[in-house]
């Protein structure tokens, strides 16, 4: 059974080390027919597969490595609503009517995630304990006040909270400026959630093959034909859900986003009294700093923190040290604890900072560019794509279906962002 842990060389992922079993599937070694072929076994691909299979559509999903090898097995596990950008930014780019449909479709995305967890009994430490976007300063709070107003105008049940409340929620002396609390959001074990989606999709009749990356996709006899090293699949429609992990065989999608790195560090399990004193109600937190930091406590009482950058070579030591100093400032209760796990992953960033559902050719959809928020959006888009394919009516699809967009110099620009974050993290050390 293939099990490529979602981590890069030299890394040690907390999620990989604590995951439920990867569903048993095989490499594709045959020729198959399907109504829909899905490429990529992350949230987007598996939500599509699950919702299609539930409606009786014949589905084959091909994953190049293992389920959750991409962002879906590596992320911070904060199940947030909406997208990073404010609703007004989305409206400005998509137009008022289209932007409002887009924002509303993602407003309740945590509801769908937690509903699937319940319905399919997915064992992923799901905790709908809220998430809080925390201001790191007065100016951060000014930004959040405006964001909160926009979210409330959209009908989101979010609440602006004051500094005393954010300090009590986080138990951090630094987080004393306030924030936005979303009571419908929460946290999950991200790899377990995606493995649970795969198990549910299999139970509904989807055929899933791991270690079966597509090597070509071409048009033959009015159908799409994908080949792997061992087999082939012919299908009427295709969903390419490879996002930031698109390999050279899904080159068009690969060039449609900037693959920007995020890294995470997790402590060893903290002593029970210390763990109970940090984020005591177990909300997921992320802040407004330029180098955004997210923090949460996992089910074993580990403090898990994330920020921008990769851990390759010497960068790993610089970033882990920076994260240690950040942790000790934010949560002095955990000072002196060792990092037990550290790992990284790529997010698909777009110039517009808004995800795109692209149509590469008639019947070939490629959602990409989640810009670091894909648990809810990937799950929601997968469901809507499935419904649209079943109904054949694109009018009900709440996202614009756009032509393929190619970013200029995506790898070079992602590399520049990576080194810019490294410089900030390194200078922070020097200036202290
Ligand atoms: C470190 C980190 C922290 C994050 N934190 C959060 C968070 O807290 N909350 C949140 O909402 N989002 C977060 N995100 C973003 C979120 O993880 C992603 O947006 C989401 O996982 C994207 O899911 P996906 O299914 O579209 O793509 P992926 O999960 O990346 O899946 C793509 C899959 O395609 C496969 N593939 C590639 N090429 C081929 C091929 N030729 N043939 C077959 N398969 C192929 C890959 O192996 C991969 O498994 C974070 C991301 C990272 C990296």
C-alpha cells in the first residue's frame, strides 16, 4: 500500500506521524472508463469524487503519490470561512453580483466540512471551537474592524471581540488588541480529514488509485484519455485538482499559481497544566502580522505554529529559531520546550489573491489558487463542481468559470517571496 508521508526530505510531519491508516488502494494497472476522471487526491478532488459517487456518477480518481500528499495533508488545520481577502476585494475583482455569490458560497464552508465529518464519521479530531483572527497591534485591529463589518454585511455570524477577550482566549500577553471570532469555524487533523474523505468516497463507489499520476491527457473519440505509467482512463469530463502540487504532467495548472511555502513547528506534548493554560478553549488562532503566525493546540497537547517559508538546508535552522522566539514571546508558558516536529508545504498563490475555477478545455475543470485557505473552499468547490456536472447547469455554480490564467515567472516570484520572508525572520534575530 503506498504511503508517501506529506513532508519533504529531512522533515518530520506531526500529521504524518499521528494519522489514521491510509485507505488501501492500488496502482492503476488497467484500462478504465468513467463518467468523470479526477486528478489529485486532496480535499478538492476527494470532495468532488465523494459528491459525484453519492449521486451515482462513475468516478475514477488518480493520485500521483498518496492521499493528502499535497497541501491537504500538510496544513495547519484551521477550518475557516471565506477567503483571505475581504469580501470587498472579491467584489472589486469579480463584480458585485458574481463576487457576492462567490463570498456567500464560501461564507458557510465550515458547516459543510463539519457536516461531512459527522455524516461519514471521520475521525479527525474535529473541534468546532471557533477560530479567531487576532490583531497583533492597534493598526491590525483597525483592519479587522473593517473586515468584520464586511463579513457581517454578508451575513456571516462573526463577532468583533475586544483585547481582554483575545487575551483570555489565547492566554497570550501579546494578543491584547482584539480580533474577529467566528463561532462556526474550528480545527481538524488535516491528514485524517482527507483520508476520511477518501474512505467515504470509496464506500460510495468511487474508484481511487494512488501512485498513479497522470502522464498525459488527450482527446480521443470525443472523450478525454489520461494515461499513467501502468494504465489509462477514458472519461467524459475531467477535474484537475492538483493546485500547488501540480507536477510537470499538469503543467498548465502548475503555471497558474505561485507555489509559496509555509512551514510549521509542533512542540512535544506540553505538561497537562501548561497545555490547559494555552488557548484553553482550543480555538484556532491566526494573526495580522506581516509574517502571519497561526497557533493551535492539538489533541495531544502540542502547541502547533505556522508561518511563511520553507525549511530547506540552513533556512530550516533560521526559521525554527525565529519560530521559537515568536512562540516564547506569544506563549511564554511554553518557553524552553523543544520542537518535536517540523514540516512545510506549498500554497498556490494567485496575483489576484483569489482562487480560480479554470476551464482548460471543454469538460476539463481546474480549480486552483486557494492562497492558503483550502479546507473549506476545496470541499465546497468539490461539492458544487459535482452538482454542476450532474445537473449540466452551470448557472447554479456560484463561482465564475474562467479561462486558464498563466502567472508570469511563478517559480521565480515564489522564490523571491521565500527569501523575503527569510530575510525578515533573520533580521528579526539580529535586531533583538
Ligand atoms: C503549510 C500549510 C498550511 C495551510 N493551512 C491552512 C489552514 O489552516 N486552513 C486552510 O483552509 N487551508 C490551509 N492551507 C491550504 C490548504 O491546505 C490547501 O488549499 C488545500 O489543501 C488544497 O487542496 P487541493 O485538494 O486543492 O490540493 P492538494 O491537497 O495540494 O492536492 C493535490 C494533489 O494532486 C496530486 N497530483 C499532482 N500532480 C498529479 C498528477 N499528474 N497526477 C495525479 N495526481 C497529481 C498531488 O500529489 C496532491 O496530492 C495550508 C496549506 C499549507 C501548505
